[in-house]
């Protein structure tokens, strides 16, 4: 990889010269991640479908590759130096694995014309041997929750995101290669179990089983996002909502669940949202929750605490415990609001 990295360094210098001659303002889309290590999450979420116009005037659809190819998406901008450093390494990875089933789709996030992007690539010497999608309207960016650059996403043959990385540091391509090799070796996905209704984001090992209704749960201890220990157990009824930043169905459930929680908090039910992401995403989680008036959030990093104790392996998941610590409701996927409210009525304090 040494030669590739040396070439990348030269390309960055060339890019600076090219950008120096630009008369337009800075980027309007996601900004480059310039501090700290790259953030990698094994998301295991269903990849959002998209169709995008390419630099050469064609159209690329993710659906064209699902079922036959492992797909790597690279999100980049002409203003992002680390993107330009990463791109030759992605190209090298593609050349070595394309005959084994790897496809790469390059997503440019700038608002420039196709001709300007072509001119930029010519001057920097970058020649992607795979499609470059022009996402000037930020449609693909929004679908994949891209807030910083670069972002690298690996989607398996079944259409599931297996790696989502923000930022780039030399050597990260070794991680990409390990994930690509792993999923090139699998013809179909058997590790993820979909809920009967709605999509879920799976994050726990196959074989994990969600706690059953009627189970007596031992007292659980969690940590609040803002610090401090929280005890979940006998004495109070509890309503737990397990979620991830990268779980699209979770976002749609927040509003209705908050409304429901407010009504039953007044009747003695304690409600916690339980985030199962990594500590590196703490600032993003806080920003997402700001202004939502949401109940307390527990930081159950990577689902290794409260989630593991209750057998939660996917988001969204809802669990309700009565005042004796027994499970009265447990479900994954799209929330059945009527069934959930019936459970809450049964555990709420009468007359409040």
C-alpha cells in the first residue's frame, strides 16, 4: 500500500492547487472530519435504495447490484483532503476484488456541474474505474445520514450495511479489505433476523433471543448519557425504547413514543430511551436528542449492558416491565402502538 499512499499525498497537493483557482465559496454539503480517529460502526441496517445520475450521464441504482455484488460507497468532496487521500486506496481495493464480486460507487457531494467535477478529476489525476454519482441535491447524503466526510459504507449482497465509517486515516483501507473479504465469501445473509413487521437494525450476534413476556427480570443497572447510574427493577414500572442513530425506523418512532411516554410518566411509568451505539458517537446522539423534549437516555454502548441482559439484538425494540420487574411487553421492529398502550395501561398507577 506504500506506493498508493505516496500517490495519494501527491494528489492532495495537486488538489490544493486546483481548488486555489476556484472562484466559488466553500462546500455547501457535509464538511471534512479533521480531528480525532475515524469512527467505525458495524451498523447492520438495511441500506437505503437510491438511483443517481453519474458523471458520464448514466444512472446507477443500488438495486442493480443487490443480490450479486458487495458494494462499497465512498462519499467525498473536492474540498476534502482526506477524501482525496482515501480514493486511490479504494481504487486499489476495487481493482483487486472486482472479479470476485466487489462494486464501488463513488458519491460526490458537491453542488458543482458535471464538467467542473470532470475537470477537477483530470487535473488531480484521479480516474475512478467505477461510477461517480453526482449528489448535488444531497439526496443520497440524507438517505445515508452523512454529516461529515469522507464516509465509507460497505453493503453486502443481501443489501445490508455491514460497515459505516466517518473520516479516514491511513491504514483504514485494511479494515475495509477485511470486511469486503468477509462478505465476498458469503452468498447470502443468515445472521440477521427481520422482525415480522417493519425494518430493524440488528447489532447483536445471531442466536440472541428477546426476553419473553412473563419473565421475571433481575434488577438492571445502566448509565445515563449525561452520567450517573440508573436502576431498572422492582418498585416502578419501566418503558424501555432501544434505538440507534443509524436505524431509520427508530427515527420515525420517536415522536409517537414520546407522546405516549409523557402520558404514562404522569401515572408512575419510568421511560428511558436506550442507545446502543458507540461512545465515539456520543456528541451526535446528544445533538439528535436536543430540542426533542425526550425522556432520559441511557448510554448502553454497543448493547453490552441492559440490551444484552434483555436479549435485545435489534432496533427499534420496546420492552415494558411492571412494578414487580416482570416483562409485560417485548417487541422488535415497527411498534404496535395499540398493544404497547394496552401494556402501559396495565402497569400504570391507577387514579393518577
